[in-house]
C-alpha cells in the first residue's frame, strides 16, 4: 500500500479518478483475459458491489419493472434492486432435478429462462433484464463459454439487458475449470445491453474498503451512473490504495493469488469430505467461498417448516447455515456453508454441524 498522496485530500471525479480507472482497466483486461483492452471511460466506481447493482437498476429500469434472477441467489440482490429504484426481482427457479440436456443440478439454461420470461409476461410484468452471477453464489457454478454465449443470445432475442456479476471471477478453485469472463468473448450478441460488475470485496477479501466497479459499453448508461455517483463515491484515498495493490503484479502472481486459491481449495475439500462422510449431498461447486449442500435426510419432510427447524438446531449449536428459503429457492433442505475461515474455527463449525446431524439421524 502506498503512502498517502496529497491529491487524495481534495475533490476528484465522483465516479472514479481517471488514474484509478486506468489501473482498474489494465487489471481487468489482464486478469479477465479481455479480447480488447478495456476503455477506462466505460468504467465507474461505486461503494461496493451492492452499490453497482443499485446504480444499474436505476439506470436500466423504471419503477415497477422486473429483473430476472436465477434462484438460488444471494439474498441481498432483491433488496439492492428494489430498495431505492423499486425494481422488482423475478426468480428463475433452478432445481436439483435434471431436465433435458442438463449435466448437473441447478443448471441455468435458455429453456428455463424462456419459461420464466413467458410466465412473467403472462402475469403482466415488464421484464427489463437478467442478472447473471458467474461464478455463482451459492452454488459455485461456473458457466463455460458456450453456456454464457447461449444465455446472452437468449437475452438479445428479447432485447433484455444483462448484468453480468463476476465478483468471484478470480476465486475459481477447481483446477479443471476455466472461467470465461464476458470480456473474453470476441462477439457479444448485444454489447449495448451487456453490463459488468466486480468488486475488491471477494477476490481481494477487502469488503470493508467498499470499492465496486461497473462497466458498460453503453455511453448513456455510463453517463447516468457518473452523475448518480456524486451521492456515494469511493474515497480517493481508497482508490489510491487499490491502485497500489493491483499494480504490484509480482506480488499478485507469485504470492497473493496462488496462496488465496490454494487456501480456498484446501478448505473446500476439507469441508466437502467432512459433509460427505455424514451422508450430505454436496453440489459440485467450482468457485467462491461456499458449499451448497442438501440436508434433506435430516429433516422429517421436505418443507420450509422443517428447514426452519433444522436451521434453528444449527443456530442453537452455535453455527449459522443459510437455508434455501433465504435464497428464494422453491426446494427446501439446501443450505449454504461459508468455509473460508481459519482451520481451527472451520473444524469447530463442522463438528457442531456433525453433532446436529447425528442427533437428527438417531431420532
């Protein structure tokens, strides 16, 4: 981290200083393997990823419009779309049951998207776009190039905006999985309706710095965001510190990213193996800090009521697992487990989970 520069004491550009935008553009171009160098003028900075979602909702949709959200999804998305801009979320329900041509549970396909889109239209909803998290939270799903293109092409066929959330793009821990960023695509079906968000919160574990990034090829969208950023800009001292961080390529390549991904992978495998020894079905996640696991065998029946009871048992034992109901999923019994903590704490948490499961099995 550099020493404090005098320039950070004064006003700058509220959507991000040009020097910082250039550093971020270079960083994203390299790390996300962009086909063309990213133009700093297509970037804006906001106070965290949640602020970028709020800004895009404000720029892309009218009050009462809706955005399609594949479920299960991070609970905060619905609030970030709605609380200020009053843009509703409409869930695309994914399931653990495979449909035709699906190779794994909770697959996101144009077929499921089309079915949900038509249902929303029948209910009188104005669908403005789709929000796509890749890699996904909570499943750890990573879309390959063909899957990503199919989804973008489907959205283009209905003239829908797509918000591509790649906040976990540099935390792919599965060695056999290749992450494809939207920047990597050489022929995006509808660039003017394709928007990207990222943040230092996850890949750099710096959630407290509140520094999110939004990119759009649509000049009108960027113009709107630039104006609204006046009401919540990233502090210039934070921008200066982040520039120093991402310019240190030697440290990133030789120390930070290798150790970070290895630590995440080790914790994932340890958690997965412990859960599977209990008979818990674990979704084959490939990225992120979480495991998506099926605890239905420890419930009397497959209902939200039983899911809440099991949630309370975990909570009483001193560990919090977030249930499927909070992720807007119409399939009770699945829970998300965050495993990125020190090993001693992780072991203690898994012991508490194991005790609850063994007690439930004995009844």
